[in-house]
C-alpha cells in the first residue's frame, strides 16, 4: 500500500512558487536605481539651466539699464552743447556789433581829428587848397611861398604821432610874381598814436590803412591855411 504525504508536497509546491517572485524582485532593483539617477541628473540639469537663464536675464536687464542711462546722459550733454553753441554765436554777434559801433565812433572822430592835427602842423607861408581822406589815406593839395616852408610842413607831418611817413608827390613853381610853389602830398592817418602802437606790440592799435579800411570813403576839403 502506497502512502502520499500531501502536506509536504503542498509546502514544496508553495516554496517552489515563491522563488520566481523573489527573483523578479531582485532583478528589478538595479533598473529602478538607474531611473532614479537619471531623474536626479535631469532635475539638476533643469535647476542649473534655470539658474543660468536667470543670471543671463539679470545681466541683460543690467546692460539695458546701463544703455538707457548712457543714452539719457548723452541727450543731456547734447542739450548742454547746443546751449554753449548758441551762447557762443550770440557772443560773437554781440562782439561784432560792439566792434562795428566802436569803428563807427572812430570813423566819426577821424576827419575832425585829422583837420585839427593838420591845422596844428601847418606852418607859416603854407596853405591848403584841398584835402581828401579815403580809407585812412590822406591826400593834400596845397601851396607855399617857398620850398623851405613846404619842407617844414612835411617834417611836421612826419613827426606827428598820428600820421605815418608822408610822401611828397611833386613840388613845382606855379607862378613867378608872386612866387608860389604848388605841391601834392599823401600820408596815412592812424587812430592811435605811434607810441601806443609800439607799446601794444601791434596787437591793440592798427595803422590808418587797416583801421579805416572798412570805413568806406570819407572826403573833406579845405581852403584855409596859414600865411
């Protein structure tokens, strides 16, 4: 008679059935660890990328703010430069007006001053027929009773601080009875005396030609003289 122990076989069967589950669990462990590592790396990459993006965004905002500040400063400086240019133009315009007024004043005084000085320099026995002043150049036509009197007049003009070197054009005998000599003489008039011109080194004062060059043409004549 054969006896079968079912209890032992059932335990064996249950033991045999549990073995595959344990093997499956042991085989699934390494793959889960790899997934966790991958996910961690991805998370770290996302965090690093976010930090990098935040830093770049912050740098970009700072640069944009710096550019805006520089543009505003440049506009402010341009406004200041324009104000300076306008001020310079107004100053130049006013200076030209002042120079023109001073020049006109000098030109108005010129003929009166010239006639006064020539009257003082005119010696005896010499008188003038006409006198013209054109742009600082004075032309005199006169007569004298003898050449020495005319020479004295030339020396007086030469030594006058307001007149330049005179040039006697000609001296001719006009008549015999009475004995009269005619002469023509030219010289330049200076609004400043020769001493003042030398002291200024030629920068402050100018000669009659350069000073009165813009005055146009001023003419005057006289028939009065000394005998």
